C-alpha cells in the first residue's frame, strides 16, 4: 500500500494492478528560504535500485542576504549525486576538492569509508536574490565497495548524452538508456535520466533495469490511462513494459533505478551501511573528531544529532 491520501483503487484499475508498485507523496520540510521534498526513504519504500535517498530542492528564490550554507558533515557507505536545474553550489570536501556546480552538471562524491563535505552558495552570488532548484540523491554502495577510499568526480553538462526523439528531449545522467551510455562512473547498475515530454507525446520506458521509478518535476504524466501530477514518485513493477505520456502541459521528470543490492541497508543521519555496528562506529568517530577536516571550511561543522 502507498500512503498517498487518495481513495483506494477500484478492482481492475490499470495502474494499481499492472504498472505501479508504489505511489509516494514526498514529505516537505521548510528550510527557511526554500522547501525540500524527501521522496526516499519512506516507510513504504526504502530503495529503488541503489537509490536510498531522493531530495527535491526548491524551486525557490532566496532573498538578498539569504544563502545556502550546509556546514561540513560526514558520510559513509554511499555516493552523493548533486544535479541542479537552477542556481550554483560550491562543494568542498576533506579530499581538498573545491568545485562550483552549474545547472546540468553532475557532482558525484563517493564516501566509501568516510568523507566530510560542505555545500554553500558561492561568494560571488551572495547579497543578491538567488534562484535554487535541483536534486540530491544518494546511491548505496554494493557490499564489496562500502569501505573503498573516498573520491569525487565532476562531469560537465556538455559531456552527458542527449536524449532526442520526436517530442522527447533530455539528458542521460548515469547509466545506459535507449542506446546511450553516460560517462559518469558508478559501482552498480544504475539509471538516472532527465526527460521532458511535450504534451500528449508517448515514450517507452522498457524493463531493462530491475527496479525503476519516476519523479515528476513539473506538468503531469499519464500511465495506463491514469494521470499523475508534479512532486509524485511512481515506482513501477519489475518486468513491465511501460508507456509514458505527457499531459496537456507536457511533463518534466527524472527516471531512475537500477539493480537491487545484495543485502539490507541501514540509514542513520548521513550514514549508510549494511552493518548497524559500522554506523555506530561512524557516529563515535564524528562525535570524537576522527573524521578529516574540509580545507577552506574548517571553522564550522554540523554536530551529531541527539538520539
């Protein structure tokens, strides 16, 4: 069962019986200048392929004097994927990386055994109204990669393959899709694609990937005769061939998924692991200052949450 506040499907309803495994309405958090909608994890769905975390940031306009300031904080056992539609974010991490991400680019930070990073508005943009819109997702690492050395990779928008069909345009961010392959390197079968459909245009979503989902960013989407609106997450049943159709205003969406992991994943704060004991160790390491610092951003940090 999904937890969306709607009526129970009728017997024979196409999406309930044949296409959709979960329909999730993200929970929204107000961060003072903009909202974040968290679609994963939920009680109903922990992962889709390796995706264990899915946040929609904005869209929003930050007032002059406001800025994005996510202080240094740690991660283990995952790769963070940052993808923007609008705005800029300066990434710094404990490897010494400093990189400003632009709309359409990809920042892929692999935590492995442990990394610390911060995400802030670049200095040159402060003091002016700022637009911000994007996604941050986490990919849980496979069992044999959870403790690898941390790493960071940046891929420019211009290097991502274009999806270009009649009435359908977009970019393949990660993985292989429709005969295209992204240059972004990940550690398990993963699909992540940015797709826009013009009004009433139909587009096939094959079953090549074990688990598949769609997050609707704008407009509406029609699947098997049922309409779904912006800021809804649709998880499809494995093995089904799906046809996507843009609504009257078209549809902008992210397609994502991949292969299931070999074992259960636990998630606590910014830590992901197949072992509860490893998460407890990471908590103690952050509490006692045993993670590395972020060069150029050493003065602040996010304390370990209570409880």
